[in-house]
């Protein structure tokens, strides 16, 4: 009731309408569209992973099949053997002609297999689920911590600002990876600890951005109006100031998502990442980098996967920035 | 100006003290855990008690912190449990190796990114500008741990031009330095180039550049005499701040190429619970980062005449 009357003067578009408008604005930036396409591609891959597995198009990500196979090689099994604990006759189709006649064709390793015989394509596809779950989750949590800190520092000023800004300075003075290594070596590597480490290390950066935006917005007339109406501080912060800071924050969140993906990857690469056996792109690179000189495909494909996803978010951020500057 | 420098230096010292306090509390607040890390998991309770007593761990926490900080300031970091020797004996040579890596990286990154940034920013929106911008986004999107295997696959596996490890086991070798530097340059130049471009593009829209062009100066003179001097102030700060990123990058690169540097040492120490080595490495890393930030601030202020003469 009073919320409607107090909050908005002009009629607002629905949330879906605004998102749609944002997406159609992105059409003006080719770079942003390429970024969006890459991100949508990986989201679709992550969503369809289990479905592809059920259809039998890819192998289970953790099944050890045939080690050290090159990209594009066929998975050929002789009669009487078991494939994934099933007799080969039941799951694979027999080969009737050629040199392998009498054996069974159990599919193709499009990107080859790793050192213990797991299908790399399947691990990359399931790895996208891992990274697209934890990276957005960690980024959201970091914003949930950083935004209130930034709003408080920018709006209250005074000692609140001094303390929070100094804290941000201290955390940001650490070289990022040094901070992550310290935290993970202290608390151990698990999903939740990696999440906490990312929130701890990236919320000060978010706080600084929100603080800067708040310092600017707090002097606007609509904020004075809200204060004069006697609205509670929390309402002024989250209803009057925060929504008007969303533009730069959306661009920042896309860049930050890219960084968080890199962070999760680099922790996996250094052996401090998500615990095995579930696939994680950084971990895949680490596990196979020793075989780099004989089987480069094992590490190269996860490298391409993670780089393309980060590139997608960076291009998207660039496109969004370009579009928002035009307005 | 002097007051400004003093204030920045004071902030730096304060930051270092808070960082050291955080580090001390995180790693040493539980003295029994320290004893286990130093003496190993198979030591007896009695041994640990004696060790704690002999090394002053039974004193109150503030006393311990004061002594710890005092030792740190004079460069006494304690003994590494992994290398069985003084931390400083291992740390300084490793830091020097990383210094070589960083110097080589900067020697390539600075000219390359400034040149590309200036070229792109000179004519904003031109085809050259767009391609440099996109290229810098693409290269900064490839994290070091991905570009290292990719470049190794190309230059070591397919072409066979370069060695795949940089252990420097037979003395220093420039060839072994190429791949690590290439990886670091690839990731770092894009950001500096983009910042230079933005700064250059800003300067090109100012009135004094328009005046210089309108009064008929050759374009080359406008760029070299008028634009560059003002456009290069902001990139100076960005380059100094790159040191912080580089310290993260060297960990990955040194780990991948088995280069005996400071980053690999920090990682090794934390994987082996080598507590005094972790403390020393972390403090040195933060010190380098904070010192360059402070220098960047002071340098920026000094270079900017609007601030210097006010």
C-alpha cells in the first residue's frame, strides 16, 4: 500500500520487461552479442549435460574407460568384456566389417581420454556444470556481503567509512592468489571453503565500487526527498540508492564472474580446488599437465573451455558498458 | 607534497602492521598447532611442550607478536621445516629469480602495451582501435594457467622450438625464460594497453589538442609533444599496480614451468605446512605489493602538474 505510493512516481516496467529491454539494447553491440552467445552456449551445455548422458551421446564423466586415447578415436571393445559394469554385448553395437569385425563399437572419444581413461568431452561438459554453479553462487554471495558494506560506508561516512575502507585497503593489498593460497591452506579446500575464500577476497573490491556510487547518489534530490519523508535508512539505501547504482554494478558483476571462474580454475590448477573426482576444468589441466609433452590434448581442451567462458563474460561486460554509455 | 608522501608512507606502515597482525593471528594463535607443524605429527606431547617452552611460545600473545614482528623487521624469519635451514637463505635467491622473470616481463609489457594503447587511442573508433581493443580483451580472458599449457603445446610439442620446463638446472638460460615471460606478457599487456588507450582517447578530445591541430601543427608533433606527455600519466599508475597482478601470475607460471622462483616457493610452503616460510613469503609479497602501490600514488601525484603545483 504505502510502499507503492512512496516508492515510485512513474509507472514501472515489470522485471521481465526491463530484462528484455536490456537484452534488446545489447543488440547494438556486436562484441556484446558474441559474449552473450558464448555464455548462453555454455549455460545450455551445462543444462543439457545429464540429458546428453541419458541419451547415450556422451560417456559418464567419472567412468574409467580406455586411457591415453587421442581425439576422435573409437572406443572398441572385444567380445566378452565389460563396459561400465555391463556386458559389452548389451550396451555396444557389434562391428560387422573391417579389421575390427567381431568386436564392439562403444562410441567415439571426440576429444580423447585422459591418463586414467576418462572421456575428456564428457568431463568438460560436466565441468561446465561445476563452474557455472559455483562461480555465480560465489559472486552473488560476494555481492551480498560487499553491497551492504559499500552502502554503509558511502552513506554514513565518518568512522564507518574509515574502518571499512581501511579494511578494504588491507585485503586488496594482498596479491590475490597469495590471499587465496593462504586462506585455503588454513581452512582446507572444500566447496564451502572456496566459496568463503572468494567472498572474503572479493567483497572489499565490491564494497569500494558501491561506496563510490553511493557517495555520488546520496546527494541526489530523490534521496533528500526520501530522507525528508522520514523513510528508514535501510529503505533509503536499498530502495532509493541501490537500484540507481545497478548499471555499473551489472557491468562489474560480469567482469567479476570472469575473475571468479579464473579463481576457481586456478585453485584447481594448483591442486587446492574442488575435491575430486567430479570434473573441474582447472583440476583437469593440473592432473594432465605432466603428460603435456606426449598427450597435449588432455590439457588443451579444458584450457580452451575455460578461456572461452571467461572471454564470453568479458565481452558481455564490454558490450554492456558500451550500451550503457550510449544512453 | 612532502606531507602527502609522509601520509602515504604512514598508511603503508599501518597496512603492513595490520597485515602482519592478521597473518600472525591466523597462523600462530594456536601454539599447539604450530608445534605440530614444526616438529611433525609424530612428535610426542613432551617434545612439543619442551619446544614451546624453549621458543617462548608460553609467553602472552602480545609479547609473542611483538617479538615475532621484531624478528621480521631485522630479517630473521625463523627456520624452514622443509628445507631444514634458515628461511632467508632460501627466500632471497628465489626472490631474485622472480625479479628476473618480472623484469623481463615488464621489459616487454611496457613498450608493447604503451605503443598499442597510444595507437588505439590516437584515433578512437578506427579499425585499428577496435582490433587492438578486442585483441586485448581476448588475451586478458585467457588465464595464465590456460595459456601456459596452450603455448607449451604449440611451441614445445608441435614446433619443438622451446624447452617445456624452466628449472635452470644447468645454470641460467635465456631460452628457458621465453615461455614463462610470454605467458605473463600475454595476460598482462591487454589491461595496460586498454588503460593507455582510454587515457589517450581522453586527452585527444581536450581543447588544447584541438587548438594544436587547428593551429596547423603536424599531426606527429601534436601527438609526441602535446598528447603523449599527458596521456602517459595514468598508465604509469596502472603499470605500477600490475606488480600486484604479476605476483599472482608468477605463482602459476613458476609452478607450471618448474621455475625456481618466489611464487613456487610460496605454493610449496603452503602445501607442506612450512609455517615460517609461509609467513615470510606472504609478508614479502604484501610488502612488494603495498610498496609499489605507494610508489604509484606518489609518482602519479608528482607527475600530474595540476596536483604538484597546487
